[in-house]
C-alpha cells in the first residue's frame, strides 16, 4: 500500500471521527443539567423573554433539526456567537488557538530534548548507576499529576526564584517563549518520562540486534551506527507513542493554562463549561478533535516513511 493510499484511508477515518465527535458533543451539551437561557437572562426573566431567547438560539426546534444545523455550520466554521461574551466563536478560537499551539509545540520539543539524550545514556549504560538514576527520576515524574508539577515549578522557579513570570503571555514571539517556558516544561516532564522509558527499551532491543553487530564489525563509526541503524529503528515505536499522547498533551494544556493563567483555548474551554456556553464548547471541542486527528495523520505518514512495512 502506497503512502498516498494510507493517507487517503486515514482521511476517511478522520471524517468519521469528526462526525462521531460532533454527535457526542451535541448530545452531552444538550442533556447536561442546567439551562443556558436562564443562566444568560437570570432567574427574574419573564416567560416572553425566555421564549424569545430560545427561539433566537434555536432551542425551540427538534433535536434532529438542531443537530443537522450544527453539522452544516461546522463544515463552514460557523459556530455562532458566544452566549456570555457576545462575540463570534471563530474569532475567540482564532485569538486563543495560536497560544495553545505554541504551548503544545514547545512541550513536544522539550519532551524530545529531555527524553532522547537520557534514553541513549540509560540504554548505553544498562544496569549502571546512570541508568538507575534516570529510571527513578522518570518514575517520579510519571507518578505526579500535571497540575502538581505545575504548582511546584510555579512556586519555586517563578514565585520563589523569580526566574520566570508567574503567568500570562508576552507581547512578541521571544517574550511568548519566555512566558510559556514553565507551562511547556510542566507538560514536557510527564510526556518525556513516557517517551524515555519506551525509547530506552527500544534502544536496548535494537542494540542487541544482529544487523547492528554486523554494522559495527564492518568498521563503521559508532556515531554512524547509533544514528543510522540504532536510532532510526528504535524511533518508530516512540513516534507512534508520541502521536497517541497528543490528545493527553492537549488535555494537559487545559489544566496547565488554568494554573499559569495562559490565555489559550484550554482556559477558554474551562470558563465556557462553567458558564454553559454551548457554542464555544462545541466549537473548541471540534477544533481540538480535528487538530488531534491531523496530528495522527502526520504521525502515520512519518511512521510509513521510517518503516516501509507499515504500508505493506
């Protein structure tokens, strides 16, 4: 199976996933307790004003009609207006999404920068002191929740030593990197521990493979053997694991943005859920679902390029 055929099949899966997510979002938001109209107008609202608002928001239509209209609007990115902020949902997402994308991108880069070198050290010194220390540190990082890691970094590095700001966002690209470093490091520590353990096991397995011994016997430089033969083959399972944890990384961003007061889509999601802002929650969830699906597509393509057997 060619790479193009693999991508076409994954696109069909993404389309089915988006429709299913839309159905689940619509069902959950409409069957949860609480009335957004009453929350918007207040308890002293008259029956006439409540009926008028329900008609304006489309709540007086049947469930099937509301869902069909939601699907039609979703295809054109018309998620309506926010109930509480009275602005288009698309504009809210457009303003907040770059911050979350930058945060998750920095977290992935930091996780790889932490995991890859430490995994190499642990694999090359299997059973030694360095290997034991690295595994203990990764186990400690895995055992702590994301919000707890964020609070520790916030108290020590931001509030205590004042090396970093306690929250918010900067006024430019470089300032944004500075402001988002601690939130990104919070996400990266948990993810890097998972990647480290997986990559270490893969490296140990590949290091004992016959083709690696043959390449070493041919007289190839150790750097060439580790980079071209060992890392290339051990990297495949780690790439897959990284793709599978993209969803949890986005979910962790929701908590991290709240802890560090980062104005991203995660914090917007939390605020919208508490205020029963249906339009914002639906729009954000759909955008995040599409984002994660696209990342899965990119991971599948990268895996197929690294391992031709995937398309066989």
